[in-house]
C-alpha cells in the first residue's frame, strides 16, 4: 500500500516536466495582447528545457526537446526543423557540459545557459534568414536573451526540486 | 563503468540522430515547400483544440487590458458617441435614399456587381512573431470554405491574407510580415502601388508612378488590381512621405486581434456567349 502511495506521490515528478514543457509551448504561441508579453512568453519553453537539461536531465529527454521544437515550428508557421535544431543544439550543449562539470556554482550554470541561449538564438536567426532570404528582426532576438537570462533562476530551481523528488 | 559508457554513447547517438532528422526537415522545407506547408497545417489541425484552450489566458489578458483602457476613456467616448449618433442618423436617411436611387439606376443600366463578397468570422488561437515572420493561426479552414490568398480583415481594415489552409485551421500572414504584398490605391491621389510589409510595424508603399502626388494622411484602400483581392477595402493612411520611401499606418492592429473576418471573394466576370458576341465587320464589306 505504501509502495502504491509512494508511486502516486512521485507521479507529478514524472509527468510535470513533459506536460509543463508542452503547456509552456502552447502559452508561448498564444495571442497575447502586447508584443512585450509575447516576447516574454516566447522564451519560456527554451528556458524550461535548458534548465531541465542542466539541472534534471533525466526528467526531460532530448527527443522531447526535438518534439517541442518541431511543434513550435508547426504551430508558428516557421520552417520545419529550424527551431527543433536550434533548441536541440542548446539542449545537447548543456547536457554534455553537465557531465564534465558536476556540482558547479549557480553563477557558472547561469553563464553557460546564457551562452547556450545565444548560440540557439543565433542559429535560429541565421537559418531563418537563409531559408526566408531576408534577415530576421534583431530586437526580438535581444529581448529573448534578456528575458531568458531573467527567467533561468526560477526555472532551474523548479527543475532541481523535481529532480530531488525523483531521487 | 562499462554500462555507463554504453549508456552515454547511446544518448550521444540519439542526440546525433535527432540533429540529423532536424537537418533533414530543414532541407525538406527547401526542396518540398508545398509538402512542408501541408505537414505544418496537419500538425496545427491536430493540435488546434489544445492551442485553442491554451489561448484562454491570453484572451483574458486581452480583455482585461481592453477593459482597463476602456474604463479610462468611457466618459469621453460616451459623449462623442452621442454626437456621432445624431450625425449618423442624418447620414442613414441619406444612405437609404441613395441606395434606392442607386438600385434604380443600376436596373436601368443593367449593371452587374463586379464582385460578390461574403465574410466568415474566425478566432485567433495562436500568433507567431519573434522576428521570424508575423503570422496567426485561426479557427477556420477548408471545411468552412477558406482558400489560399483570401483577404483577412479585423474590425478596422485589412489585416493580412490566408497563406496556408488546413481542414480546421488556416494560417494568416499579417501585413507587417516581410513577405506581405497587396495592390493598393491612394484614394485622394488616385495613385496605385504595392503595399509591402517590412517585418517591423510600418509597411511601405512601393512601385508608385507619381510619389509627389501622395501626402501624409491620405487614405489607402485595396485596388483590386489582378482580380485576386477585392477593391475598396480600407487598409490605412499614408504616414510619412520621405525620400527613402512612403510609409503607411495600417488601420488593423494585429497585436490586439481576437476575431478576424475572412473575405470570400469571387470575381463575377460576365460570361460571354460566343454566338451572341458581336461579329467584327468583314474587310470586304462596303
């Protein structure tokens, strides 16, 4: 009986990462009434998956990152694969890095995240420009970096708490 | 240790395989854009109910913002509306009289309407921006009679056009998008041109014969040139006329759109009966 209750107790820890990621993806594409709100919600999925890749990689597999990117492309009308590729690259970059620097300070994690966010954003921007044959706007790119950097601490905290719950 | 290494290599292989699939998809866009669009819309159709549900907080935020805005200006607006109503009552009587007269004159001329317009309302359930194009997903698709290239209006004017159609949903390219083009006329100047999206907020007017004739504040409407879009739909005002180009201030507000109207337009070209066509005079005829 206690085993069953324990399993039920752990269920949210297993479901929340994938369900939460999907919910944030849908919120990112919702028709927010202001461009600033839109820019804020737009960065949530990437911050979420980066935070999980660094702090709780077992909770959010790489294929989920790929699927999220693919769905983002499909729903936003972007070229298929562009967001999937850039998010996957950021995810794998951070996932791999975690193996070499276990137990590093939060400040270093934050800087590594900002770098991954920049690389992913730059790749997305370059690929879009290449396929659309015109450069994308740079202001949303800068806003995404800013909001992403600000959102990382709470998201990383959530990921760590979920990871602790799983162990 | 060996198991851990194997596990790592499996994860790395999965990552590399996913990157290869993503690269394949990017190439798929380049070499088969029509199939890529069909796949996009199939996925959008499948996820439309979830997207629609997730749009509720954004809708609530929009309504709260609108309520806040409205509260501040309610009194002024009430006063203005009363004045407008008095004026409009007078105009309504004039319009009714003119409509009767117009019908009578059209009957005398055996005039045919150049186009049949009908409208279809749809809800906006997703928006994309972020510097990579400006489009919206709406809750109307092929099953509702939506077709590619149909014009889309908000309550103020032209907001975009349909670029992709799924069974239940359609994607609309807004007039802010870099790839948006629309043949327009500057009403007061009688000049035709092409409205061109910039990716920013102010679209530009290009390919105008006499730019000097255009002044800020003039009204811009659709020209109907080419027969794809109906003529006379309100688009916006001329904002600035500068040596670098003419910028427009569109009436539509893509940021605040919740409901849009899709214009179903059929150009009513009179069919000519070959037997009834006038016979050209013979060169031998006296």
